């Protein structure tokens, strides 16, 4: 009896300490999530203005534009930039991203994959580990981006992808990441990065008589890479916020589950304790009765 | 005129200024009050923000763009830092 009591007590203790960890992780994630959301908000004006500038210029150009980065050619070689987290314990977050990649490859680029023409670049360690293990061609990795999230580091990845596209190393580039909706929901998606979708001329855009310096075509050629850099940066920020959101929810669930386990254990502990007391009492009483008798 | 300096990481400057000096791709130029609409690419160099005629701050940039419209200048830059 006493042995069982001790066992239950030990389990309670271990669950309590696990719960402490999950609670702390939840708190940390909540703080990090706030910062990640902040970063997204901070970036928005820049991204909007850049897009606005581009549509202003495009609307002022007569005829079609000839941009290398927007060139569509038959897709032989595909690149996927997969953004996952560096750390686990974030619920189904990483496996969902990987699932999205695999689904995208299976549905659209099966023939290219069979020929070994699907390349994967990873941002985030977890994706790299998993994709390498499942036999995909993983080349460059940018594993340390999340340690210290800086625009310059993300830019390097975007530029490498653009260079690959320009050198005909890849005919299409996709980013797979999870878009941040709120702490509990993420939307996993594969977004086309290159070739750039056609920029529509906006009716009623500012038709001011702009002075362009240098001329429009050069400006657009300069502007495009910046927009792509920002697009990838936004994806990384979104992924970062999603990761913390997913971890927060996962840890919240874990703490809740620990609570339930503790409740059940406490009941069985009290039962065992009561049973021990009852047996002891019966023993004393019957011992006393035997003496008197 | 109003000036806004934006980077992907944050809003670096926002407010009323007397003028701003920018490192254009083909040379340094200055935008003052009531400048004509302009879009220009910027090279590596220094942005000098003139709060008034004698009072200014410097920022170093790695390149970017400027748009001037309706007496408002928006500078989009990457890798900008304030220098004293």
C-alpha cells in the first residue's frame, strides 16, 4: 500500500514539473509572438509603398514591359523555398509545412521530381532535417535566420533565388510557409515567387507627371528585386509569428492536459492514502480487541 | 514638406522638414519644399535630413528609392542607420 502511495506521489511531482515547463514555454512564446507581430506591422508601410511605387511607374509606361524576372518559360526545374522553424514542440506546425510542400510537388511537379529537378532550400532547421530524411534534394540552407531575424539575411536567400532564375537554373520558384492569421490558426501555402506575376496597370493611379531618374525601365528593373526581397521577408516574418503562435497553443494544450492528469492522479492518491489509513485503523482496532478478548 | 523614411524593419523618420539631400544613382540631389513629382533610385551614400536650415541629421544607406508627390517625400531604403 505504502509503495503505491509513493509511486503516485512521484508521478504527481514529475507532472507538476513538466507543467511548469510547458507553462513557461507558453509565456515565452506569447512574448515572442507579440514581438513577431510587431515586426510584421512595422514592415507593412514599406511593403505597401514599394508596391504603390511600382504600380505608379507601370501605369506611366506605354506598352508592355520586358522584365527578365517575369519571363515565363516551360517549367523544367523547380525550386521550393521551405520556411520552417529551428525548434520543435510547436504542435503540428512544422509537419504541416512539410506536408504542404510534398502535396505541392506531388500534384504539380511529379515528372520534374522523378527526373530529380525539384530542389529544396530550407529556412529553418526542422524542415531541412525532415526533407533530407525523406530523400528530397535539399541544397542550400539558411539555418540561422531565426536566431537573429534581420532583413539582410533574408535578402541573401531571395537574391540567390533570383540569380538562379536568371541563370536558367530554375524555371519556377515557390515559397512554402504558413501565413499568420492569429495565434491559433495558420494558413499553410505555396506561393509563387518567380516568375513574377504580371503587374496590372491600375486605373486611376496617380497620373502625376513624374520625373523618373533613371528612366522607367531601369527603375522597374531595380524595383523588382526589392519587392521580391520584401516578399520573402514578409513570408519569413509570417512564418516566425505562426511558429510562436503554434507553440503557444500547443503549450497551452499541454498545460491543460497536465492539469487533467494531475486531477485524476490526486484522486487516486487520496484514495490510496485513505485506504492505507483504513487498513491501519482496522489493524489497531482488531489488535486491541484480541488483547481484551 | 513632409518626409518619411521607411525601412523593412521600421519607420526611421517621419515629420515636417525643410528639405532632404539624397544620394541619387547619378549624383547627389536635394529635395526642397514644393518639389515636382519625382521617382528616383538611390545609391549607397548618406541621406541628410534638414529639419530647418541649420539643423540636420545624417543617415547612411545602402540604396533605395524616393518618391516625391504632393509635397510629400517618401524614402524607401535598405540597411539604413543613423550617424551622428
